[in-house]
C-alpha cells in the first residue's frame, strides 16, 4: 500500500480535493482508502443510538455492522495518548493507495494544499516531506512542482507517478 498525505491550513480545500480525487483515482482502477485527522471533539455516533449507549455504558470498542458497511469506534482511556498514524493504518484493509488528510507534522510524503488568500505561510518551506504544492495560483520561487487545484486529472497523474502506481492504474478514456 502506497501512502500520500494532504496537508494544509484550515480552509485550504484539503477535503474538497480528496472528494474530487477519489472518483478520479477510482476511474483509473485504483483502490483508495483515507484517514482523516479530526479535531478532538468529533463524534460519529449519536445519543440515543444503541452503539452510543454501549459506549456510554463503558464498552471500550463498539463495532456496528450492516449489509452495507461496518464501523469500529474505539474509546481512548483517560490519559491514553492519541494514536499515531502508524497505529491506525493496520486497522485498514489492503488498498493500492492510502490518502491521509491532516497529520501535518508526520513525516510522510504529502501534497500541500495552499491558498494565498488565507494569508498563511507555505508549509513546504519548513517541511521537506512536501513533494508538490496544489494551489489556486502561481507561487514564486517554488523548488517543487506546483499543481493547479482545479486540474484534478493532472493531480491524479502526479499521484500515480509519484507513488509508482502506473502499472496498477489503467488509462481513462
């Protein structure tokens, strides 16, 4: 499994880019999973649901399954550290490509999603793991490739080439 991250400041368009890339990479015959780093207060479960009540009653893990999907919720114990990316990956099944949104400080190859209008500095200036910048405009003095945020085909081409997935990907007509 190849891994590529998407990093950038809040509001830069990381999630929008992932949502556009998934069908494009799928059309090329690639299987793709994602891991998204979320803020500490997120919850996928809802009060009143059986799974929520199981967790509230003390279950450390609750697995919910149906004919369409399954989901595993794991509660961290008091004082237990947040899991690392390396600890999360084994919970996923095998795929061709794992896209990781967030985990900005982790040392894995990443695309930086950048919008100058946010007024934030480029991450690639401090992070050697950034292999290309995806932006909505030109960037002066960039030593790595810059990809247009609106050209999903070119971004997917870059990902396939960078991750060495050319033999697995089929051409798109």
